[in-house]
């Protein structure tokens, strides 16, 4: 079983499934970070490292407590439109 711990309060979190590769906590969320130019500790630029991400966890209690510091990235809902304008014989 994977060891999951809240990155904020260090509380141990239980995986939702009893499997070694389960990285989804009960009562918490799985977070990833791709790094960025501004970080001096994680910015995977080397070709063999591109796309690497950090994986960590946040318990629901801390998620709510820190809500003023968290952003939501919405996935824009797309409406189906007729393809006749784009497809021709
Ligand atoms: Zn926590």
C-alpha cells in the first residue's frame, strides 16, 4: 500500500483502494505540479525530464482551510457544432 501524507499538516491518509499503486487518498485530494521557470527547486527542463511532475496530497481539512490560496482551473465546456463548415469533399 502506498504511503500518503498531507503535505500541509502531515496527517496520514488512507488510499481509497488497498493496492500498492493507489495514489488517491480518502478524505483528501491528489495534487500534481509541473514546476515552472520561477522555481529554483523544481523546473524540469532537460529533455529527459520534460513532463515530469511532483505528486503530493492534501487532506480535505487543509484544502478547505487554505481555500483562499487555491485556484480552480475550469475546463471549458464545449458545445457540439455542425462540422459541415469544416468538412468538405
Ligand atoms: Zn492536512
